[in-house]
C-alpha cells in the first residue's frame, strides 16, 4: 500500500531509483571498458558506481521510519555500447542530475523543511559535479583511442560519495567531513 508522501519523499524515492540504476549501469560499463582495453576508465566507472550506491543508500535510509511500497519514477540514459558511447551516456545522466534533478530536489527539501533529505541531496549533488567532470575528461582520451591517465587511485567517501583521483585520500572529506582513512580505494 502506498501511503501519502510529501513531494520531498517522492523525490527521494525517485533519486533512489536513479542512483540504483546508475550503480548498475556503471558496473556494466566498467566491464565493457575493461574488455576494450581501458583499465583506468573501468576503474573510474567502478569507483563512481560505488559513489552512486552511497547516494542510493543515503536516499533509501530516509525511509527507515516507513513501511510502505513506493512507485519509483527515474530518468536514465539507456542503450549501452562501446566505452565511448557509455561515457557519453554517463555524461548525459550526470548532466541531468547536476543541471536539473538535484537543484530542484534541494529546493523542494528546503521549502518543505526536510533537513535529512536536504543533506542527502546536497551530498549527491556535490559528488555528481565531480563525476561529470571526470567522465568528460575520460571521454576526451577515449575519443583519441587512449585510456584515461591516472596517477594514484580513485577514492570515494563512504558517507557522501565524494570522489577524488589522487595518490592518497584526503585527511577529511571536503563535503561531509568524514575521515579520509575510511575512504574506499579503487
């Protein structure tokens, strides 16, 4: 049975659906990139897939006090292909989240006074901006038939999904303040 939800809760459910699909899409894209000889692009896809899982978990946990079925409506670019196409699809999805989805969801959460949803949306929004930049950079190289150069590792904050390409994790997450020693390394 579907209970009445606020618009913010509806947005959380849709964001959960979108992030869950992104997690699976990027995992599949990673396998394709690996097979095509782009190990660093594959590592990028796997790291961002983990960050999307963090976002989905954060959105999902906002429903812990409920016992209900929810219909989820989420937009996602479909049609996997080679690594170049998959990066283009990833860019489309991240661009939508950065330009439209999360700014609207953030304003809605603020308007409805839902601080927990606002935090969840803010964390995802800030990380998605980084994902967009990284995917655009990767596409530049793959378009030239080259793998993404990567010095160091991909680091993902397990609390907010902050994503960093560097030799070491930061001392603390610049988005949520989580200790860098807890970051997931890819």
